[in-house]
C-alpha cells in the first residue's frame, strides 16, 4: 500500500471498483484491429459489400487484418448514440446535419469536417424517387399527384429519419419551383402530402417495410437506392419506380470521429477506410448498390444506366445549407411541426 | 453491517426482535442492490428533470405532440385493460370452475405474454394484422384496419395485459366459498343475480388490481407496440416511443421530462394498487 | 368446511346445481375463452413459426447458423448467465429480509422492488444513458479511463438486471411470508446455523417458486427489447442481443430469418410455460401461493 497518498473515501473507492469491474466485462476478448462504422439504415447492403473489399485491400497493403463492425439505424438515432458515447471510428450518415450535431454536441469531430474529403465528404450521392405498385393504379407521376384525395403516401418521420428529411426537402424544392418561390403555397402543398400519410415510420427502412412487406399505401417516397432494393427484394413484378420531374441531390457524408480513433490509435486505418470509398473499386461497388458514385467513370456502364436522369437541386442552393434547413424546417416549432398540427 | 443488528435490548430497535440471523446481511444487500440498480439511476432521472422545474415539466406535457402521445397511451391502455378485465374474468372463471379437455393447456397459454419477448410479439402481431396477414386480410376486406392504427396498439396491449387480470382474479375465484352462492340461490336469486350481486362485488378488488396492473403495463409497453402502431404523430404514437424520438433529436430535457411523467404515473398506479389491497383487506379480510 | 350443513344431496348427474351455470352458458363461456385466447395469444405464436418456416426447414436452419445470429445468441446467453443468478441472489436476500423480519418502511421497500415492473423499458434504458453516457454522471470519468459501459455488454447487462430484478423476489416473498418463521426458529433451537436453517428448512419450501421465478426472469432477460435497444449501439455481431438481431433482420427485408430467430425466443417461452405447468401439476399447492402478482 502506498501511504504517501491519502486513501480515497470508501464510497468512491467502492464505486470505482464496481465501474472497473463492469468495464472489464465490456472489454471482452477482441483480438486484432477493429473499426466501427456507424451508419444509417439503407446502407446495410452497400457496406456489407464494401467492408470485405476494404479488408482485403488493407491486408494487401499493410499485412494487417482488420475487422469492420457495422451499426445501422435511423441517421439521427445513430448520431445520438455517437454523442452519448458509442465508440464509432467513422460515421457514414444520411445527411450533414447529423454529423454537424456530433461535432457541435460532443466535440469529437472538428466543425469543418466536411472540407476534409472530396465532394463535400460525400463519396456517393442519391436522390429521392417514388415507388408505386405495379401498373401505377393511382397514376402517380409527380409531386402534385401525392396530394390527390385517396392517395396514401408512405414516408418516414423527418424528426427521426434522415431520408425523410430529404423527402420533405425534395417536395419543398419542387413546390418552390412550381409556385415561383411562394412559400405559403409550397407549405400548403407539403402539408397536403403529409396529410395523405397514414403512417410515419421512424426510419427509411421501416417505411419501406411498411409499404413493400405490409402492403400499406399507394406510393413510397424513398431513397433511389432503397426503391431499387425494395423492388428487387420483393420481386420486380410488384412495384414500379416513378421518377418525378424534379428532385433533390442527396449527399450522405462520411467522417472520421477524431476523438475516438485517436483514443485507440486507429486514425490511419479509419482514414484509409474513408479514402477507399473514393477508389475505383469502391465506386464500382457503390454503383452496383444503386447509389450514384462520385466518380461515375469507375462504375460499370450497366449499373449507371439503371439510374434515371432527373433534374436535381442541392440543399445548399435552395435552402442555404443543412444548418439553415434544419433550423427552419425540422427544429421543434419549425415548419414541419406546424404542418403536422391537426386542427380540432 | 452495523447499527441495526448490533443494538442491544432496551434500546430502540430498527426491526422487531427475532432469533433468525442474517437480517443485516440480507437487508443491506437488498438496499445496496436496489440502490445501485434502481434508485440511483431513477433519482438521477428525477434530478435531471427537476432542472426543468414544475412548469418546465408542464410545458413538455402540454406540447401538442407530447400531449397527444400521452393521451393515446393512457386512453388505449385504459381500453385494453378494460377489455382484459371482461375477458380475463371469463377466462379465469372458465379455468377455475369448469373442467373440459385442454383446460390445462389453456391455463398454461395464459402466461404466454409474460414469457414471450415483446419484440417477438410485436413482429408477429404486425404480420398477423397487416393488410396481407392472416387476420388483416379478411379484416381489410371488411373495411377494418388494425395494423398501423390505434386499433393495432389496442390489440398489442390486450395481449400484454391479459395475464395480469387472469392471474390476479383466478386464485380468488378458486377461494370463493360455496356457501355464499348456495345461500344466494336458496334465497331465490337467479344464477345471474348471484353472479352480479354476490360474486362480482367479492371479485371487484382483484379485478381492479388486475386492471391497474394491465393498465400500468400497457402505458409502459414499447416493444410489442412499435411494430404494429404505425407511429403516426398525433394519432398512433405512444409516449414511450416519443421518449426515443426525443432522444434521437438530442432533446434530453424532453426525453427526461416525459420519462419523469411516466415514472410518476407508475408510482401512482402502484400506490392505487396498494390502496385497493388495503381497502379490500379491511373490508373483505383478504387481498 | 361445512359440507355437512348442506345436507348431502343425492347424486343427480342430469340436473344442475343451483350454483352452476346452464349448460349453454358454460359452453358459451368456454367458447368465448377459447376464441379469445386463440385469437390473441395462440395465433401470434403460430405466426412466428409459420413465417419462420415459410421457405422450408433449410432456410430456417441457415438463418440460425448465420454468424451474426450466432453472435447474438452468444451475447444473449452471456447476459442471461450474469443477470439471472444476480437477480436470484437478490430475490432471495430481499425475500429473507422482507418475509422473515418486521421493520418500518417494509411496504416502501416492496414498492421499490416492484417498481421496475411498471417502469417503461425505454425509461430503464434512458436512465443508464444518463448515468453512463458521455454526458452522464460518470461519462467523463469513464472516457478518461477508456471504459465503455453503455453501447457495450455491461450496459446491456445493467439494463437487463433493472428490468428483471423483481421477478424472483416477487415469486419468493409470498411463499416465505406464508411459511412464517416457526420452522426456522425450531431449526436454530436445535442447533443449526443460520445458513443450514436456510438451506434445509427454507429452501425446500420455496424451491418451486424460486425455480419459476428464475425461469420467468430468464425468459424476460433473454427477450428484453426496449431497454436493451436504447443502450445497445446495435453493432452487428457484437452488441446485438437476439431480440435486437430479430429487429435488424426484419428491417433488412429478411423476414424469414427474423422469424426464425424469433422462433427461438418463442420456443424458450413455450419451454418456460411447459416447465411451469409441469411444476404446478406436480406441486400445485406450493406454487399457488406464489401466483398472485
């Protein structure tokens, strides 16, 4: 026993022992280097394909074995978990606002994170399209058709789902263009769309399940990749993808969580992982999984051909960036809350 | 392991004298365990919420979406508990009074909601009542939607609450004294009158307790509901889900606020149950 | 009982006693019970197995042999192996203190033991985030020492302990109360040590209640969803318990695998109920007292 220090108070010592014991349990045997990628819902299949490719690449370059762990969930929920201490090495979320939140609330990522990688840190983009039942019985062609009486629209909850926020902003952008920037009319349009939504699932994947598996609704507003995936999973004879005249360029960004990788000395592999996403090999996988690659030149032609040509606008151009869009539309008391209120 | 057990006679004692050993040890362990696992975290929750103040808490509860979720939770739980009381009574009666083939099997299956994980119940109820499910399809043809509506929540809560009613009432039915019924019959009451005037009042405390338990469980339930509810704000969103939603929006104050309101409700229900049992003990001499 | 007072009636199998319902009412009530339980309890259970086996036994087994599924099963077993003994020990200690002694504030203590029953599982998860999360009570201390509690096994264990801690206590307390203290006192008078009195006198009287409490706690520990979902972090193959893996598979359009894994938990529930029924059948009286909840 070291008598030079005063003994800690018995209670706090007791607590320390308990906590140390618990933490020991948590550090259950993990051999080799691991990398935790905390991602959002629709990327499950994408990263399932990318992770082994990167592991092989890393092994070839360094001789080290890397095990990549994946966690998927609603983008907002995942960001919250990282803020609360989920030990993510990299985050690959649905929208910049969620990574901004991690940077702002935990300080584990510097605020200028988006400048660290090319293309606004988005190695792939996507857009928002409609998935309808075969034969398009409700004749849905564009955003206006979603407000028709009797059309049930399936879209997730923008409060919890990143994809849902893209859906909402895509509709809003269309409205602004149609009504020449008239916000009041746009708000009416978006409100009418949400009035036709019988369900608001917590995540994009939940909404797709509700539409495809549970047979609810006439149209699913979805990520383009999600629409392709759902129609592939459930049979091409059941659904059709409908492309609206105008949609949004969705840029799901990626970032290294600096505080976490520095804590365990994994910065090098974490950065290599994200850089790998921009390589020809990864870009080809990205296109194969129905995302729009940042470098289309690396993707297989037939993968690119599947993706329709749509006129796209960006969040930065129409909404002045994610921070502004988030505050104006999705914060508590924002426009989304207003249009959700159901009058008595 | 100190004071209580070592105090000598003639001094005020924390516990009544007993020759049995181990009070200090077991009582100490119980308190320490409860303190660390239950009380400390819950106290921290209340402490966090107390930062909001009473009015802050009220503001959270009065926020339209929260108010709607609380209303949905309470209303639907109330309805489910009421349905459970009616059918739970019938089931308990049938199980303890009648003998028929398969009775034991039926008796065993009543506990299923205790043993079946809520998430499993949730996905299977959603599959069952979805528009293309075994029950959902015929119901949809009849124009009734269950999955992804309040009716879906009702179905899930009926499921989780049923054993609470049956298991509270069943032992009492078994203990009812035959003389009471016989006396009633002798005095010319019809069977229906006997049941209504004699038996039901005797079972009332147990039914109320069962109702309160089913209600409390219903309000707290999460896993089985979220899969089938549709989670539409203002319509089919339950309070526990809203805690998760608030958490996902980094709204810790809101989440702890709703959690505290629900915690207070849990306490209130436990209190009511204790009162019912005290009242029943006084009036009927049993719980 | 005063059977003699009600002059023994001659056995008349056809006529009905005044304290019985008519045959029609009986049949009706039984039918209602069967329909209600069938509709609300049996059918959901059947759906689990039907959906799991939809694509045949091969697909079913394949789903269970998946490495993530196996990892989730292993984690669930580890969690249950820690949680159930801990709560059994707690339940016995609490029951001994509550049932064999009288002290002020006993009803408060019982209420506290019951509290986790009525606390929403989501709240149970949330409170541990508040204690151990990055912004929680011990958050900065933990991260300074590179310790991970939530989003890791310890957090899952803690949340599960919270949710299941009343089960054993609630089964055992009424049994011990009913039994009183006379037998233990006699054993002590005869020179037995306290521990010996507990093992040889108390334990045999409560063993079936204890076993059922442990079974229920185990089923709940393996099946807990809400609380665990909040503290898990959902890392594939690492912090997903079986119920969480079920949700994940369900969300990956892998409905058959989701239900296959769910059927394991449903099977566990059936075994729990089966053992319980068997115990009741063999030891009806010892258990009846513990039934009230």
